[in-house]
């Protein structure tokens, strides 16, 4: 299996692909904007080149390039997730979750779409006040989660929803899970 990680200043995503890394290709961390451009522009049979100072991918008339991020140690993504979420089990995303994220982003306009998540037992309350209105929704859950309150940017949560079917929440982070192959971790707003 090949594990792909992408990060920005607020979130990190992990996707597991049932492919082997080509022999001689080094491990690397790719910035999220680079991966977004790859998915938009490069065809499935495109080529990937990992050089000392940059990463390039392309096929046909398209070539996408990005600087490499150098890390002093190998990242331990599993430990980061475990530390952030205290080992809690994921529960299914409730119906209406994505529409609440979208509504918050619309109502926030040009300001931050910050939502407060309050979890209690089998209920999740999502609240936020914005220049164009407010959000106050209570969503029932199909499982019990720990009592916690934390705030997250709705627009950034929305990025991970396309591949997610369940979530875990803690005081430090929100994780969106997509089966065994997708994990999106978002730090709580301090």
C-alpha cells in the first residue's frame, strides 16, 4: 500500500492507495494545493518525478510543479491522530452535516466560517453567528461520542467531506474518516 499525506497550516489528510511506490521514488510530503492541481490537471496515466528540490507531475500538455517540504523526522501520522482524539471510535456522519457546513460558509461571507461543535452523548450541536445570519443545528448521531466543545472552520471541514462517512471529535481536533483508506484531521481553533 502507498500512503499519501497532504497538509496546510490547518489540516492534514491521509489517503491509502493499493498501489506500490515505484522503485527508487523517495518518500515525500506534498502541499495540498499541489495535490489539488494534480487531481484537476493531470490524467490518470501521468508521470511523477520527485527531484531534490521539487516535485513534478504531468501528462500530455500539462506539467505541475511544487517545492518539496523538508521534515527533520518522519511524521508519525497515527500518533498525531491518536494524541489529538484520545483513541475515540468514529461515528457515522449525521444527515445534514454537510449542508450545515455549506450554510455556515455562505452566511460567513468574507469572514471566517467558524462553527462551535458541542458533542454530548448521541447529539451534536453546531453553532455560529455571522454577518449574514446564524447557524444553530442539533444533529442526532447513530453512536455515542464523548462530551466535548471545540470550534472548527466550516469551509475547511467541508474539504474532507467528499470522501468521509464518519467522524471523531476531541478538544484538539476533528477527524473525518472514509473507511480504511481516508483520514482528514483538522486542528481545533484555539
